C-alpha cells in the first residue's frame, strides 16, 4: 500500500505541474492510527513523506467516540488539515444528532467536516449549519453512546469499538457498568436536558438505577419519543466533557434469575428552545 500511495502521489504531482496548479490527495482513514496500521495502512509514513495533503478521520460509524484527537495530533505534527468524518446512520434521521456529532468533532479541534452517504439533502436540514461551530453552539442537539459496529464487512477490523449493546447477568447479585459519553455543549446553559434509554427487555426500568457523574437519578419513565420502547428522565447533572453513566441492574424478584437484561441504546438531548 505504501508503494501504491507513492505512485499515486507521483502521478498527481506530475499532472499538477502540467496543468499549472496542484492536484491534492485526500484520504479517508480508519478510526485510529493503530487500527489503520493493523490493516496495513501506514498513514503516518505517507503523511511524513508529504504524499497526503489532508486527512478525513474516521469511517463515521462511531462519530461520538472514535479518537479523532489522535489524527488531529498527527496532522498538526506534519502541517496538514484533518477533517472529521460523518457517515450517514439511522440516528441521523434526527437533525439534532447530526448537530451533536458535528459539534463534538469541532470541539476536538478538526479543521473541517466531511459528509459521506448523505444522499438525500432534503432529509438533512443541518448541512447549512454544521460548517460553523458558532452557529451550532445554541442549537438543540442529541448525543448517543456509540453502538458497536464490528460486523460491517470490509471495515470489521478498522472500527473503534462501541459500548452498546450491553447485557447484564444478575445470578450472582447486582450487575453494574460505567458508560462514558463526551458532550461538547455546556448542559448547564440548556433549558432542558434529558437522558433516554432503550432496553431489549420489557419492564427493565423497574430493576435499573442510574448515577450520572456520581449523582443519583430519578426512575426512568416512558419517554415521549417518536419511537416505541424508550424511557427517560430529566437531569441537571451532565457537564461539558466526559460524563459517567453508572448503571446498576438488580436481580429479579421472581422469574428466571439467569435472564439477561440488555441495554440497547442511550442518548442525551440538549434543548435550548
């Protein structure tokens, strides 16, 4: 692959000189430099040799958590721009989710954004917003704990692992796990902040308690969501930066104690309106 990239660079350099202006080479790279190297893509070598003019970081499948800062550091070290990759996913049916993912990438320090597979512009009203972090700052957003995407064919070994879905076994007593989610907004400035969860098991909320950044939370209630199966609560305990969501699942009072409870999704709404 290094030989191929070198040959591409040489052809572009030659043709650029012939036409009197350069032809730039951009590259959409996996979720981290280590993942890229593990599948044979020595991106740092290509960048150090001056063969790549700017990078598009991440395949976009885990926009709220992949370590874009590692690519930004590489770009800064070698003087090239790094764009954050956004790839269409079902959560982006919510314009607030696109805003949240874009704002998170700007907050990490990207030089721009790259949208992949945003095929129907009428469905993506945010495209005129996400290029300006100052515009995004006061708009409603949604953040999601990224789902694991390890079974998507050619990208299997190039994706950062997601935290969900997550199954809890309680035969030996309560089970708990500490989930993490970075938020680029300042939740204390919002009018309303709501956490929503979706479990694979009916009535799971009766066995579940949450602590957000160490603070106990109200019991989840059915959420007024556009999709069934969601429950949630309002909170004032979220903050800018990394947030902790400590979930504890109790054993059942009756029934099969070996039944697994599976948390499918968790998302946070930040509303200013």
